[in-house]
C-alpha cells in the first residue's frame, strides 16, 4: 500500500513544463509526483453551457427561483 502526502504548490506552466513559483523543500530531484491542476476561472468557460438546458427546463427553474427565493435589494446592504 502506498501512502500519499499532499502538498499544494503554486506553479507556472510554460514550454510544456510546470515550474514551481517557490523552492520545493523535502522533495528529491527527479522524484515522481502526481499533479492535480486547479485553474482560475475567468468566467468564459461558462459560455459553453449556454443553450445546454432545454427551454422548458429553464422556464421551470426560473419559476422555482422566483417563487422560492426572496428578492434582495442591494441598497439594503450598503
């Protein structure tokens, strides 16, 4: 059984290689690691979802939102 140690390391991806932004302590040179990549969202990825919900389902969702949730006036929060 292999025990995995998890550590978050910020890196830049350039020229096909992940380069840590700070020195990595406790890791031997050429050690094999497993990467899990988290990319910041710029909002553009949501554009792929447009039109993916049938009109009838979208109308039902809007009806439920309007009936179940309270409308908030942002001026009340200033």
